[in-house]
């Protein structure tokens, strides 16, 4: 089915990624490990932007930027250069942001997502490096705040701004793009996406070929999706009432789920970009080949390989390759039990139980899941008991073998089940009759009898199969 995009929705995203795994900031030696520290304790004259201080570029930050560019299939520029973007706002006391302008470190590239109607290529316009400004904390809501606190711990952190082409056609596609970006960055080991402010989104959207509106500084993917849904609706209603969409910047109010106008484009600053005189241009292209060689296998390639190498569905391949930790966990399990069983148990059951509890894959051990899968495949416990063991471990701790003993989960002997099946059939001739007459439900009733006789320790699915077979034999 082809997606028509009846409202002509176009979405382009600017995503700021904070490279919080680097040890130090972009232009000074301040530590980046500030997230649980007091405000304004990770600062120095450089990242506070005091007069007379001079920046020194962090080589590791440049390498990480090249790595990200390459992973997004971007060209790496011959020589990159920093510019001053001049504006006056207290989040940057020096009066300008050190960023990149006409020589961004990475040029055009692409990312493939699962779109509304199959695979879709989203163009990357560029990815550039810049410094993060300080963090303003408004007292109350932004548009009628009584005062503001500023925390400069964040000031000078390395940001990579990844700018996409306006290639997305729905909030859902925007969300998929963001998830894909996060997945790629997770594989590259350049940032910890769980830390506050690790990824921030500016969402640009237009409808019916009109002007774009930019919703700035959205801090979650869910927020981006909601802001876009709201904004598309607002723009469509405005146009239907005969209004015109003007280029403007809006703010997303997470609590109320609405966007609010902040300034129109005419009010926007002339940034007076000019080359940063305190930093020499950097030759970067020659570093690219060596960094490219060291790139890990990325999500798309891993997904393809999983599909080929292991027997699994496309859905499992996707679920198992989104996070690198999960992919590695799966491969470890698959090397010890059948890969097919491993994919069902890890992707469907274990991940489901973990998500439900808001836990990551590191909350479970490979050893335990392997043991549970073996107990089930060796027919010692039922699948349902396997799930129960996982839940018990997550909620109360413990080891599979001990839980099996404590809860008496070992399956009853096969001949006991066979005997229960025979008894259930001979004791319930009417139900058997009904079942033979086409009433599927009566079979459930007889299965229930078998479960009663075995005190619930028979495998219900197996009991059902045996019943069907026995009834066939006898009739
Ligand atoms: N018609 C459009 N509809 C929706 N998005 C658009 C449209 N035209 C451009 N865009 C998107 O707007 C974004 C422009 O980002 P860019 O960083 O180049 O400029 P900017 O927003 O003016 O600058 P700043 O970085 O200061 O916000 C891109 O993601 C682009 O895809
Ligand atoms: Mg931008
Ligand atoms: Mg922008």
C-alpha cells in the first residue's frame, strides 16, 4: 500500500546529541560527569566564556564526530572550521556560540527507516559540532516566569547537531527516524541516551507546501511525536479557516501538550556568523579511513545478518538489534541453545517482562535465561512455568533451579498425563460427543478436567494435543 500523505506533511528534524561519554568538554578540561553534581561545579574560565580565555579542541570529540558522520553515510569534509554564531542570551555569557557553519564536519548522508509504506530513506543534510550552552531553569512556565536559574555545568559539552532533509511524512516516521538515530548512536558507544538532555530535538514541520514552523528544544521522542501531531493539526485548522502559516519558532509545553509561539522569523537574530579566530581550521578527511575501518557492525547490517544466520522473524530481528546490549545478549544465548528458541525467549518473553518493569537487559543474566530455555526444551517444565521463573527472578531474585523446587514446577510424568487424559474422556462422554459434533469449546472443558487431575502441572497445550489424538483413535 502506498502512503498518499494527503495533507502534504513535511517534517525535518534537527537533533542535538550530547557526547556525554567523552571524559572532558569540547574546548576545556572540565569533566563531563556532572549529571548528579551541584550546579556550577564543573566550570572553568573557558566554558564560562570569561574574557581572555582560549579554547583548545578535544581530539576525541573530533574523532567521535567523524565516527557519527560515517555511520550516517555522510561525506567527511576535507577541512572543517569553527564559526562564531553571535547572539546575546545568558546561557552563553561570551555572547556567541562556537559552532560550525559552511564547513560542517560531515556533509550529506542518509538513514533508512521503516516508513508508513515500507523502507524509506531519510536524507541527512549535515552533521556539525558545536558547544552546548548552559541550562536555564525557569521558575514556573517559560512564557510567564518570575525568574530563572542558570547552571553552567552543561556549558561547553560537545554537541553534534544532525540535520535531516524534510523527508518525513508523519509524526510516526519522525519517531522511527529518532529511534533509528538513537540505535546507531548506541552502537557507536558515543553517548549514554538515558542521561538527561542526551538527545534534544528541534522539529520543523509544514503542511500543504506552506512555510515551515520550528518547534524548538523538545527533550523526549514521545514529546517530539506529540508536538508534531499537535502542530500539524493546528496548521491544518489554521489554513482551513483561511489563515496563512508564517515561519516561526514555537515552544512545546509538555504538560499541556500544545505548542506556543515564541518568535516569528522576522524577529530572529542575524547571527553574524564569522570564522572563529581562536581555532585553526582542522584537516579531518585524512582521519576518516582509519575511523571507518574501526566502525562496528551497525543496526541494519546486524539485522540482515541475524535474519540470515539465525532462524527468526523480521520482527524478532528488529527487536533484537535495536540496542547493542540486547544483540550481544541474544548472540550469547543463541550459542548455547537453539537460536530459534533463543529469539522467542529473549525478544518476546524476556524483553516483554523487562519493559513492563522498565528494566534493561542487564537486569537478567545469560546463564539464567539459558537454564530456563533448557528446562523448557528438555520438557522438564512448561512454558508457562518458564515465564513464572523469569517473573520471580525479576521481582524477588533467586536461581531457576531453586525456584523450580520451591514452587514444585517440575512437570508430572508423561504416563500420569496419559492416564488423566483417558480418565477425562471416559468420565465426560457428553463433552466428547459435543466436541465431535463440532463444539470446539467442549474440548477446553475436557482439558480443564485433565489439568484438575494433574493439579495444574501438565502442559495444557500438550494435554490438548493428546486429547484430540485419543478421541480420534477411539472414534
Ligand atoms: N518546508 C519544510 N517543511 C518542514 N521542514 C523543513 C522545510 N524546509 C526545511 N525544513 C527543515 O528545517 C530544518 C532547517 O534546519 P537548519 O539547521 O538548516 O536551519 P535553521 O533551523 O534555520 O537554523 P538553527 O540551527 O539556528 O535552528 C531542516 O531539518 C530541514 O529539513
Ligand atoms: Mg539547526
Ligand atoms: Mg533550526
